[in-house]
């Protein structure tokens, strides 16, 4: 019998069988190819092949216990994949942290198992701080834990450390009468503090007030801040972490717009801001008066810094600024529209660096044009003595004055250093003008990449032309400079 014979009767069946086996063979071949591609990345099981981390200890910024999140990078620096058998928190359910590993949330008290880190690849771990359970404390305290990784039978740790602060939380808070904020445990403000008409808010020396994003201090009564040169009242935003900006780490408190502003709305109030550090707001200090009712604001021994709007805006008010610094504002450091103003032994300087600006550091306005209609705002008195008005623009003192107006415009500037040109010589006495002020201050730019970072410093440089300019009868009124040092009686400005 021949080994093979042509069987025409069964030929269609045999062809069908061949096609069937061919499909099975093709499917098996594709499956093997797919599986082979999946196992190209083989795992290493060597105990010496371990993870690397962006830091061995994640030191997190100070917080009041509100939820905050930080990032840790986990690297596999080997050619083969690593299997993380488990990752979790050392303190388990008792931890003050929660973690998210490459997009997967790890329930509190549990671990995440079986995480692959491919060769020469990495994963993100987000560490979230939750409100720690601790008795109230006037001083910061540390909350700690560790991330625990099990890899190739070896245990690796990354420390977690968070500095926390207790706070008296004021949320949409309205005074019930005259009230006093005291030093000790700081105040954390959400939404606003509101002072009704007829009530006084007093803030004692050493008090710290941290305002959340958008929070304001709104005063229809009276504000009285009683700080001193050596024991300030601190008013600033509530964030202690940094923002990444083009590779730089900029502390949030150095950035404008972190909270709202201070609004003094009572046209008959007498407000005092003494010994205060007011930093990082949207609107600074705003007060409005009327032709027959001028609110009063006394600012002394204070620093108002880094506002995205005005430092101080005063319309038809009686304002006094002495031995103080108002600096780095998106609009003007000081804008007065009518009223009376006294500035003595102060530094008003604008090297705002977060956006371009078009307004002078100081503006004195005697009228306002609105749709072709001119409204007069009498400047009953504008006096500047022993002070510095400077900044990054060519003209840092703007005088909006029209001699044809019948309303008053009484201006007197003496023994002061002005960035710009002398446009109204009748107003100035023993002043220096310059198109460019160089080497007046220690530092007019911030270098955030240096730790500790080099920030703006408006102390006078050794060669500053502001030395030797003072009217000593004025400087002797302020024997201590703003930083508490004995004043050089021949120097102008706050330092």
C-alpha cells in the first residue's frame, strides 16, 4: 500500500483539519510571542538590589494641621525590575499621615503589596499630613513617622517629619463687643474677622495672626494694634511651604496675594498700627473718608510688605507713617487721595518682582477724572521728612496736581531722597533727586535659591547716598531704627 494516497473523497475534510491545526498553531505562536514580550523585563531578587529615594527623610513644612501634601520619589536604578513586596507606615493606624503610591491610596493602618518598579524607572509617593492629635501648644511641635518598604527580603525606611502648630481658629468671626487678641497660641482666620461699628479690636504685642486664602480683617469700628519694635504683631498668610517657580523654591509668605486685606471702613475711627509686620496680602490697608469726616490711621514702627495691590490706600483720611517700611507692592506703596498725610523717617520703596507695574511707589492725588468729570480732593497737608521714596521705575513719586483748581494742595517734602525728576520745585526742600538710585540699600533683589535665601534688604548700604541727609531735629524723634538698633541721626529712612 502506498504510504500516501490521494483520497479525493475525504479531501475537503482533510483541508478543514489542516486549517484548524494551522489556526491553533498560529494562536499558540502569537501567545508565546506575547508572553515572551511580557517577561522581557525580568525581576531581580538580589538582596543588594534595593530602592533609592529622593530623600532619606521627608522634612515637611510647618502646618496648622490642615491637610497638606508632599511628594517623595522612589527610584529603581537597576536594569531589572524590582518588586516592592509591601509599603506602609510604621505607626500604622496611629499615624498622622496617609500615603498614595503611584495613584493608589493606601487605607490607614494597611500596606500596599506587589508594586513593580521597572528597571531605571520610578514611582511617586504622595504623603498627606492629617491633623495631629495633640494638646494645644504655644510652641511648634514635631509629628514623625516612617515609610517602610520591603524589597527582596530587605527593609528600607524613609523618615517623615512634620512641624505642627496649634491655633485658635476664627471662622467668619464677628466681635460681640470690644475684644483683645493675645500672644501665645496663634490665631488662624478663615473668611474674615469683622469689627462692628462701636467696637474696638485690640491686638497685643507678640500676637500672631495667620489668614487663610481670601480672608480679610474688616473694621467698621476701630483697630488698635499695640506691637513694638522689639515685640511685633505678625499678620500674614497661613502657608509655610514653598512654591516651585522655574526651579526656584519661593516661600509662600514671600508671595503676594496669600490673603485679602485690612479694610478700615468707619469714616470717624481712630486706628493705630504700631509694631506690626503685615505681609503677603491682596489689598494692604484700605481706608475711605469723606469731605467732612476723615478717618485717622497712625502707622509707626511697622513693616507693610509684598501686597499685590496697594500697601496703603487712603482717601480723604488723616494718615501718619513714621519709622516704618512700606515696600514691594503691585500698585503703589502709598496712595493718598486728598486729606492729610505725614511721613517721617520712613522707607517707601517698590522693587515688586511678581509682575510689571505702572504706578509710582508714592502717589499724591488732588483730583480724579471720571468720564470727563473732574472731582477735587483737597490735599490739606502732605508732608514727607527724612524719608526715602525709591524703586525700579524711573519716577517713583507721582503728584497729581492742577494749580487751576481752587481746592487746597499743600505739599512739603524735605531732607528726602526721591527716585525721579524734580517736577514741582516749590514743594521740595533739601531733597536729592536721581534717575537711578544705585547702592542705596543692601539688597533690592531676592535670590530664592540660596538657603537661607537672600531676600530684599532695605537697610542702608555703607556707601548709601541716604546717609548724611537727615534733619536731625526730626531724626531725634526716633532714636531707634525699625530693627531696634540705635539710629544714625544723620541718615534718612527707617533703618
